[in-house]
């Protein structure tokens, strides 16, 4: 990724080779959907450390954006964020439409599973229940995802020329992931806090736990990133040698 005078280019300065990360964008969408499913599932791996199930999967979306930024460029990274967000929203809409025909059928196991995983709230029109996602869960995840991943790719693009690539990735991830939790957690818990179902102390404990998990994942993902990109670089060099 060097130009003729040997200066490392930013992702936004790289010449497009008309390649798009279709598979990686699809994988981003899948990770987003799985993270959404596990978002409201909480675990306490250590006493007084309460984390959401989504935090175990969601950070890997940053890893994919890092990879796309490095090998496809800044513009493709941004496009992948918006496309995966749109596909995620379409998926949830389709789920809602699929549930509507038999929303009151407690005996239909398919509908029961779909309602539990994706559309676990409802409003009533006459005697008909219309199921939809928990708004804090859906909009919180979607807004935090778009903002934090755009910030990640922008910070990575701005600083990676001036430092070692994996350090740029790690610093960008840490900043964006903390921002993500700051946006997401209040939106997720807002309704429960207003209704008195959760106390503010419990919210702070969950937020602090998510911050701690973010620090741990930043270290893990830097290691994964180094291994993954080093393998990719070797593959690219071999292909270039074969061409020459």
C-alpha cells in the first residue's frame, strides 16, 4: 500500500480497483443481526461484572471494518457500514411482516421463536397484536453502530499514516467502541430506567462492565488483526510475484 515515493497512503487516498467487499459486508450484516439477538441477554462472568451477550460478538464488526479500510479503502468501509445497516433494518422489517399473519398463535413454535428473538414487544389494534422490536434495542444498536463505525474508519484513515498499522487500528477501535457504548447503553436502558424496572446504580454497573469488556476485546482484536492482515499480506505478495 505504498505510492511511488514510498509514502504510506491513507485509505481515502487509495486508487479504487473497482473491487467491493461483498462477502465482508454480508458478514457485517450477519454479525449485526446476531448481536441484536443477544443484546438483551445479560451475563455475570465475574461478580458485579454484568455484560450483554452482544458484547461477545459485536466487537468483531470493528475488525471487519478495519480489514475493509486497510484493503479496500475508506470509501468502501463507509459504504459497508451503511449497506449493512440498511440490510439489518430490512431484515427486521421482514421479520415483523412474517410475524403479523399469526401474531396471536401461541401454539406455532416458529412464530413463538421469532417473536422471542426479534419482535418482543407489541401494540394492539382491536383484538390483533402487532409485534415489533424493543425500540431502545433496535434504534440503540442501529444508531450506535452507524456512528461508532463511521468514527472508527475516519480516525483510522486520519492517523494510520503516522503510526504502525495495528496501533492505528487499536486506537481507532478503542475510541469508537467506547463511543459506541456511550450511545448504545443509555438508549437500551432508557425505558427501563424511566419505568423503574432498573435502578441508575444497576445501569452504571452495566455501563462500567461494558467499558471493561471493550478494553479486553480491544487487546484481543488487535492480536487477531495482526495475524489476519499478516496472512493476507503474504497472500497478496505471492500473487504479485506470480504475476511478475
